[in-house]
C-alpha cells in the first residue's frame, strides 16, 4: 500500500481547492464561535483563523477573483 504524505493546503495552486479549504475553515470557525470552553477549543479556533488568513492570502496571490479580495469575507476570517 502506497501512503502519500499529507499535502499542505498552502502548497496547492488550484484556486478551487483553496476556496473549498477556506470555506471549511470558515464553517468550523462559525460552529466554534462562542463555544471555546477549553484550551484545546481555543487553540483549534486560533489555528483555523491563521490557516484561513493564509489561504485567503494565497488566493489573492493567485488572483482567484472576487472571493479572494471580498472585504466582508476577510473581516469574517479576522474577527473569528
């Protein structure tokens, strides 16, 4: 069985994959908002915030359209 190493979401240059990953992180943050009772949950929220910002920056670098530069989306990622 050939096991491949996990690929960082930032390593891809496929805009649709990055958009899907960003949507996942935003969904996780919206579910976790106000429910970070433990240090693990707070750390998990912080990781999703950082990764979401990094993915949004990568999309912007790729020129992936309005989704990457949408100010409302950027505020949601920063606020969370």
